[in-house]
């Protein structure tokens, strides 16, 4: 399983994250095209190789024409909603903005909808957040871990005046994550954008052991003497293919007895599109013997608030139970195989006993059946053989027209 480890020994900001992703192998041309995907006309991307305390890093900057000074959440949601983004990326980006708005709202005593995001609502911050979420996805990173954050010291100038470091909203976003003050004279090292990226992506502290594959260094703007102002990102594999991935997740549940099946199915689809890891509908019996359905949603902690709001919006629920759960997941990787001349995504897992197995994605099988006119069961059987070959379970013999290749 491919993982990423963030080593924020000099803090983290959005541009540092983008630089580290590029340095670790992300396509620079993709980043140059990002403003167009977001409908941000006139924005150009500058990517440079720079030195920070003698270490070569990648520096990212955006050249931006005159823009509004910040935006409200309604405007940011609209911008992200119409952008050409994968749904998982869209959900993560919105979760980061929602987290910032909630933190700012709590600090200033107003609702998140009334918060005017000054620095974070600017074009460069929007590009940083969306780019970070999409870059992680494009590199095939399945889990991100983050070490203790060095947050800096002193004060920082913000739209509301001079604030202590870390700024109040930044500190709010980092609740529950290990941080360290200093070094002395460093100023602000963790920006609200960087804190939101960590909040949404991080699954906790780095594992005790891992196999490094490649490192990337993203440069910060300042270049202090004797200290490399940069973010290190390590692409790695889990140390053991048999190790289980242990995650702290949130389970949301509610019982419903006044919705029809079609409406519940539509609500479940909407929750999956909003970033739910899993959505289950379970028949149950409610008070007075009425038949009902229990809706259970599994969520990353950073997306739980947004998914809870979606439950209230998409269903007739008037209450949601929330529980912290621990999920043990098998190490997994995704590949693409060729079936009848078309791509099929295959998920490969390894059991604690070392057994490998693979499964083709249903949506891809259904698409190929529709495109080729072949029976679904024939395509499914061919995809199963290709998945088994990708998992190393066959000797390579397979029906004509089926081939596999790594991703």
C-alpha cells in the first residue's frame, strides 16, 4: 500500500505541500493546467528549483490578476462544485474549506456561512487546497500520515490585526494533532491552509516502520540562514504487506421510517458522492412495531460534520448518532487491467496470512458490457481472470483479448 508521510519540521503551507508533491513525482504540467480546471482565468503557475539551507527544493508560486479579497463559503462551494474535479477530490477540498470556516466562525462568534475568508478565500489558497487534494489522489497515495508540526513563534499580521502564532483559527484546526512551538524567531510556520490540509488528509502519526520509495521537498517563501524552510514528503510502502491499516473513523447512524426505498437509495448515493467511505441501509424495527431502515455512514473524521449535514438535508432524519470507531483494513493497491481492449480498475489486497486477492470494479465491468454488447457475466468472468493475474494467482494464461498492466 502506498502511503505518504509529511515531515513538517519547518511547518506547512499550501504552496509547500504542492512543491513537495511535485518534487515527489507529480506532473508539473498538470499543476499548470489546474487554474483552468477551476475556471480561474488569467492565473499562471511558476515552478522553480530553489535552495533552502543547501537542499534543492521545488517552489510553487501563482501569478494572479486582481481578484476579490477573499470569499464567503457560498462562493467557494459554487466554485468547487462547477470545477472539473474527481468527486473524492471535490469532497476533500470542500471539507478543508468547511473546516476553516467552522474554525473562523467559532473564533469570531459567527456562523460559518457568515465568515468572510480573507486569505483562505483568495485564489492562491483555493489552488493550494484543491491542488493538494488532487495531487495526493493522482500519486495513488492511499493514506497520509503527519508528524508533529513545528508552528513557529511571535505574531502574524492578518485581516483582523496582529495575532499570536499559531493564529487562533490555525490552532483550532490543529486540535488533536501534536505541535511544537518555535524555533525562536521563526514567525508563522503553519498557515491556516496548511493546517486544513493536515486536518483533512492526516490519519495520525507516521507508522513505526515503512519502506521509503521517494522523497520530495517543497520550499517555503522565506529562506532563513542555517534552517531549511521546507516541507519534506516521503512516499513509502507499508513495512509489511501483511500489516493492517488501523484508522480512527466516525460512524453516523439514524433510523428512518417515513421514506420510500427510491428516496433512501438516492440519499445513499448523495452521501457517497459527498465523501462517505461506506453507506449501509439495514432493515430494522422501530417503536410501535413500525418497520424502518437504519442508515449507517462511515466517515473520515474531517468529513463527519459535512456528512451529518448531508444526512439532515437528504433524508427525513431528525437526529443522528455519532460514534468513534476503529477500522482495521487490509493493505491494498489499485491497478488497471485491460479487458476486451478497455481499462478496468482492480483492487488488490493482502490478508494477514499473506494471501493475495483481486477484485475488478463493478462500474467498469458494466461500462464494458454496455460498450461491447457482451453479456455482463462474460465481461465479469474475463475481468476476474485479469484481476487474479494482477494478484499473481494465475500462471499468466488467459482468454484472448485480456491483458494487464500496472498503474
